[in-house]
């Protein structure tokens, strides 16, 4: 007989049952010993005894002990068996990315998803705020970004962007749940909404509409004119005023260079800098922005397809990968830069659970087994550089996700499965019991306004 399974996701590093049970009225008798254990502010110990509960850890660890206790109360609504839990995360970075450009979600829905993610010990919320289909963050110096760039999406919504006041509320809400928000402002690509608002940001200067279709577009911020770089820095100044996170994401993915190739300003810049091609020009542009963030005490994050060469001068930045570029990523790790794994093969939750329609080429179907069986530290990184992989992040792109209910279907139970691979240390993993444990925790969903998780026949 194996040990009784706890309905806890992610599964703790270790747990031991002891004698007796703790009745409901004594479960509120909680002693908190504040103090870091295992040199990890998220680690905790949870002791459930006949006369109450004792929690030990730094404030983040204490928060997670309470989350675990909440899940145990669902499993044992009357008396919880006495036990001793010792728990700590495998990775310090356990992220969830939400695209609020393609479809805008109101403040309360964003909070609902952050709350649900924190219930599975996710600690980073990567907020994709700008793209071709919508600019969703108020920038005071450039009001047309939201007057024009945010007017896509559901008709009749009072506003389709987040004011600074709303964003500060969401940051505070997340912080109470040990979630840090990392904002993403895309540049130079995925910038149609910005260029629709201020045509002079583009290479052609032509007026264009905000995109409503899907795809990869050639509307890049012009790299040739100083005013365009100044715009990016001005926007980031306001972003840094609102968001306290050390990391600021500047996108950089899928920058199609058609316009840059034909732009006299971009070509003049490229020649003046003696750069061989437009990819090198993007690296120069990215480096300018990364150095600027460094000068303001922040560290930039880029999608790793933004730089395939080795010529960045910025000291502090990190790379998030979605498509594998083994050589480049290894090189960045060897330079001491941190990596975040968002491999499309396991962590793109806009992809279907299974290839229901025989579309084979539409990404890779990703079900719970795909996620649980995926090893976040790729073998190619080698042991020497493995610690540069700080964790994993699942992405919810929202071209086909119009509302909260659809988002919940895409995310649950895949987000909890990913959280388990990011939190639970390898030796303690138990994939076989995942469904039973997850279903136990999900009894909480009604209370948290979460409806519409994926039907169970799609999970495996
Ligand atoms: C990406 O999926 N374009 C980062
Ligand atoms: Zn240009």
C-alpha cells in the first residue's frame, strides 16, 4: 500500500503522516514562525497537530503554506490528519503569460486568473499589453495609443485598455498573492496598433488601421529615426514608473523586415553602423533599449528570436525562448544570462489539447501528459549551464480566446500541470496521481468565479 495521496497541486517535496487528526475548530489555531528556511523565501514547513497548525517560513513561504492548508481543508472537510510537510520550489520562476491585446479582458477577469494561478503557486504574471491588434496600457505622453490603438475588441465595453490606476490595483492584488507582474511592450515588431496611433513611428509614415486579423505583419517601429527610439524609451519610462518589477519585457519576436529593407532611414542607419543585414539592425535596436533599461536599474527580457547573433553590449538581460535556437541560447547561458522556457511543444496553451480536427500543422496538440512528461531543463543546456534556466512560463495567446470562460478552458488543467513541473522537485513528482489531486483542488473553482475548464476526455 502506498501512502495516502494528498489532494495538493503542486505536490509538496515531502509529507509524513503523524498520529491523530486536527479537528476543524482547531485548524484556525495557527502559529506562524517567520524565518527563511533552506535559504529560499518560498520554502515552508507545515505542521498539523492535534491542537493546531504551525507554519514556518519567510512571508512568501507562509503564504504558500496557507495555500496548501486551504487545499487540504477541501480534501478533509472535518478533521485533517496530523502531518508534517516540508516544501520548496524546484524553480524560482513559475510564470503565466496572458495576451490582453488580441482580446481585451477586463480588470476583474485579469484578477480572477492571477488569483487562480497563485492557487497553484505560480509567482510571475507576464502581461502582454501591446500587439498589432491593440494597445492596452495608458501612456500619458502618447494619448492616441489608447484613443486609437485600443479601440478594437468587444463593442460596448466602456474601455478596452487599462488605466494606470487599474494597473496599480492589479499589481497590488498580485503582490498579495506572491505574484510579480512583468509587463511586455512589444518592439520593434507587433507594433501595428502603435503605428496606427502615430503613423510617424513606421517606416512609410502611411496611415494604417489597427489590425483585426491574425498573422505576422511587417509594421515595425522604424529603426532609422532617433524620434522612434525616443518614443520607445518614453513609453518604457512610464511603464517603469508603474511596474516595480526588475524585469521589463520588450518582446522582439517575429520582426518581419520588409519595411526596414526598403526604408531609407533604416538603410542609412544600417550602413552608418556597418551592419551586414536587417537582423543585425534589430540586434542593435534591441541593444539600445536593453542598455537604456540597464541605465534605469532594470533588466530587459526578450523573446529569443530577437537576437541570433552574439553582439549585444547590454550587461543585464534575459531571454525567453519559445522556438529552440540551441546554439544561441547556450551562448547566452554561458555569458551568464538567465533563460525562461516557454517551449511551444509544452507551454503554448492556445494550442489544442488534441488534434481534434486533423489539423496536424496547427502547432502541437498539448495535453496534460505532454506537460507532465516534459523536462523543463533541456539536455542541450548541459549540466554546466542548467542553473541558467530559471523556470518555465505557459503562454495564453488570445487570437481565439474571446472571453474568460474560453481562457479557463485553455488554462485548466494545463496551467496546474505546468505549475507542478515548475514547483515540485524531481524526486517528489507523481504524475499518476495528478488527476485525482487536481480534481480535489478544483472544488474551489466556483468560489473563485472560474467556470468552463476543459472536459476531462481532453486531458490525456
Ligand atoms: C511568439 O509566440 N511569437 C513569442
Ligand atoms: Zn525605417
